[in-house]
């Protein structure tokens, strides 16, 4: 099974929940709802601490000893909170994306009293009635990590290392929290794409057009950025450390608290150029 489709059970206070997708587990560790010390398993027999399973640990936490860790962690959490989508896999292996309405804390199994059971019955009954009375225009979308690269594609949370998107038209696409290390985006059209908290370290974005893209807290360490266009892109808290660059266009780009190529941090008021 590929990393992006792996399913994990979580044990909290002796109770087992799940299964959940790798992306779901990783995001909730980042937000503090799943603790690194919580136990995970794929078969309910062998249990390991989340902190010992590299593929579920958020990339930003893996680099806790690097400079500006606290700032990057805050940025990652801010853009991964309840306003963003969450991927989850049901017991049949069907993966979905949805927007939760209520902020939760550490995942807990709670006992429910009689009043709670009655309330749940009423809520479920209301939802069933609502489903018959109203069909949303856009039902719960499924994320297919093997989807063809094209305009509007959603690949949030997928593991796509060394993926080749060269010369692809990917306008208005979404790669939020996606692992894209060593991937190729040279000459790709990524205008208005969503790439918040994506890991693009050592990726090739030469001649790529990222005009108006949202790239908050994106990891671009060691990336190749020759003639890359970042016009009016949001690069707040992005990390350019060690990136290979020439003839980049940053016109109107937001560079607030961005980690620059030499490891220095841009002033929070930086627009179009890095103010030290």
C-alpha cells in the first residue's frame, strides 16, 4: 500500500479509533489533537508511538532543531486549522475531504449518557431528513493521489516525491500539505494555485509561473528556481534556504517572515523584496 493510502488505527486510553489516512494523522499531530506519544497501528496488533513513525510526523516537526522552528510551526498550524480541509478514510478505504465546523482538542473517546444518546438520535434524524430535502452542488470530494496533473486538480496531503509535472497546466490547483520533494515543475503553469505548507525541497520550479499562488510556510530549501515567477504570490514564512536561483520575479509578492536564501529572515512588512 502506498504511503498516501495507508490506514492507521489510534489507541487513546485503551480505546481504538480509525482507520484514518496518513494525511489525517499528520495534520492532527501538527494541530496537537494527536500526541506524538499516542499509539498507532495498521493491524491492531502491533502498536507504535506516533513519534517513531516517520511518515506520519509533520515535516516541520522533523526539523525542530533548525533556525526559526517556532515561527514555521506557528505558520504551519495557522494554515492547517479548522479553516482548511481534512482528509479522512472510512472503514471501506474510501478517502474524503471535508471542512469541519467545530474546533476540537486532543482526540478522546468519551462515554455518552442517556441525554447524549437522545441528542445524537435527534441530530442524525435531522441529517437524514436534510439529505432527502437538499442535495449539495458539490458533494464530499475525494482526493485521488494518482490523479492526472491538470487545472483545478486537488492533491492535498499526498506523497508525490519525484513526481514530474513539467510543462503541465495546473492553474487553480491545490497542493496543500503535499510532499513534493525532488519533484519537477519546470515550465508548469501554477497561477492561483494553493500550496500552503507543501514540501518542495530540492524540487525544480525553473520557468514555472506561480503568479498569485498561495505558498505560506512552503518548504523550498535547495529548490531550483531559475526564472521562476512569484508575482503577487503569498510566500509568508516560506523557506528559501540554499535554493538555487536566478532571474526570479517577486513583484508584489508577500515575503513576511520569509526565510531568505542565506538563512536570514525577512521583515514582516516585506513586499516584492526581502527587507532585513
